[in-house]
C-alpha cells in the first residue's frame, strides 16, 4: 500500500514553473555604469526575462540603444524625454526626434514622456511661475510620433495631468498607452480603463494605500509590474538597491490584495506585458 502511494507520488505531474518576470519600466542607464553590468548579469538568476529600458533624453536614448545591442532580448529600449526636467532648445529636441525616426525599428515604445506634475507643483508652492504649454506641445509631438510609427507610449502623467494626456491620446487615436506609477481620480481611472490604457505598479504597492486602492479597481488585463529603478523604495525595501526581481514582490502583493492565486497572477502580468510591448520573441 505504501509502495502504491509512492508510485502515485512519483508519477504525479510536476508543478509548472512560475512565469518569468518582466520589469515594465526601469531606467537602466541611470544606474552607475559599474552597477549596470552587475544588474543585467544578475537578471537570469532572478527569473527576469526582459526589462523595458525607458529614456530621459537623447543621450539616455543612445545609451539604452547600446545596452539593447549588448544584451539583445533582455534590454528592450524606449526612447523619449522625461518631463520632470527643463526643456532644452528646440534644435536639441529636433535632434532627438530625428534620431528616433532613424532608430524607430529598434525601439519597443516611445518613453518616458509626459507632463511635469512634480516640478510644476514645487514651482507653484514656491511662488515661481511655471508655463505648462511647451510641455503639452512636446507631449503632443510624442503622441503623434507614436501614432506615425505604431508604437506604444510610456507616460509620466499623474492626477490632473493624466486628463491632459488622455485628451491628446484620444485626439490622435493612440490606444497603446502605458501610464506608469499612475495616481489620479476615480473618474480619470475609469476613463483610462475604458480606453484600454495600461497601468503598472511599483514596489510601493506593498505599503501605499493610494496605489493599493488603484490595484483593486483596474482591469486585470491591463496591469503590469515595474520598479522605476534606480528610484529607491521604503517599507521592506528600505536601504536596498532597486532591482527588477522586486517585481515578484509586487505580483505577490497584488495577488494577496485581489485574493487570487499568485502563480496565475504572475502568468497574467507576464502575458499582459508581452502583449502590450509586442514581445513575441520572448
């Protein structure tokens, strides 16, 4: 009888391995150069299959392209201009767009682009005037680029800025939009979900009530995990270097928060990210 039980155990189907991880938003080129190599070399041991390497400006875009050439399939670059910085001269922006046009086949998305909510808020709190119009014009140009090249767009647009971004996306018929680390009103959240836009959760899902509330509301088929590294996190991650393997903890927290099986949720996040970024060769 014991032998029979042992035979059943021996012949039972092996448990399927959990799906790989994809960090849907990370600034790889912003890590110190000596740490970039260590970070990327460590991904396989952490079951990280790919990272979406978003860019800050032209030099950053070039750096991410080089990383993608050195780590093909692992580093998937997105090119753009991060909005939380002063705008450069128009000629410099034109150089960025010309370069992006030439390298459109190498990019998985336009990004990171958006609107400067935090810089504007800081300026206004200090009594310093802030002109948002040039940033809106630049974002519209990026939206048009995404439309022209049929690329997803990665957005830094929170609170009321998200509504401006939605206006531009709707105006130009862009539906492949990823609002990373999103925060906003219920009405804006519903609008984004209805339009099919994606959001991604960072490790602060483990301790930020605002993000945890969003996670329970957004459609399952439109969610991803990110780190926004090298941005540091608090809670259980305090004092740690931000690493793509932290997306596993994001997924674990999401599964508990939504009362779902963790293995199934990990597969869901993997499938969602592959689909959104058209990573068919993973």
